[in-house]
C-alpha cells in the first residue's frame, strides 16, 4: 500500500492558484509514489462516485502491466474457477489475464481490480486540524486517478469559494425565504 503525502491545501486562494497548488500536489504524489488523498471521507457513496468516473479507454492498462499490483487479494465472491487454478492464488505482472490491454476475466476480476484506483492509507484532519479520519485515496500512477483528483479538488474549491462570497444580507434573505 502506498502511503499518503502530508500536504496542506490552502483553500482560500483564487481558481488559478488552487489549480496550480493541486497540480503540484498531484505531481509530488506521483513522483514519490504516494497515494492521492481526496478531500472526501471514505464512504460507499464517494467510492461509487469515483469509480463511476474512471474511463480507461485511453490508457494502456498501466495498473495491469506494471503495478504496483492491485491484484493479490482474492475475495471469495470473485474467486472463479480460473482463479482457483492459479498457483498461490496470486497474479503476476504483467497480469496473465491481460489480453490486448483488456481483462480476459473482467466479470470475475478480483476485488482489488474492481476497486482500483481506490486505495487505503489516506487521512484528512477535521476542521480543527486535530482528529484524523480515513479519506478516500487514489493510486497516483493511474492517469484517471490524477484527472479525477484534480476535478474533485476544483469542484469542492468552487463550492467553498461560492459560499464565502455570499454576503450576510444574502444569507439572511435566503433564511427568511425571500
Ligand atoms: S491505470 Fe487507471 S486508467 Fe489505466 S487501466 Fe488502470 S484504472 Fe484504468
Ligand atoms: S485480473 Fe484483469 S483487471 Fe485485474 S490486473 Fe489482471 S487483467 Fe487487470
């Protein structure tokens, strides 16, 4: 498992600075082989949201070719007969099921492949910077993970930015319902 890189994001900046900051963080994670921590807690909803955004069409199956292998854990639900025949129930790299950059056992792929590029090891501090909770993290060597991380940070920055731009008068007006 890759570890996370301890970075502090300053959200109180303009859009260009925010993009630059996130780009720097993404590049540092990639360079140092660290997971990309997203500003989202680990929940079923955020996992499904992230996985639904992954589009592997323009990638040469980096995760199945060179890893670090996402593929040693075999969940019994996904352990098909093909899996049971594998020595040590473990995949090599490049994966023996990779066929012309496609997974030959896609429907039976193990849980680690199914969940990829989601990783464990990400932590975010609460608003007081004290208690840490598990955050959603992505494998930084996956190009889609890097694209999604940038989008996630920028989308959350936009929401935060808009909220801080709402005046007290506007908030009062919204609360009064007119
Ligand atoms: S490295 Fe990422 S983008 Fe490439 S095939 Fe794996 S999950 Fe898809
Ligand atoms: S089982 Fe399929 S998805 Fe998993 S590493 Fe092998 S080719 Fe890739």
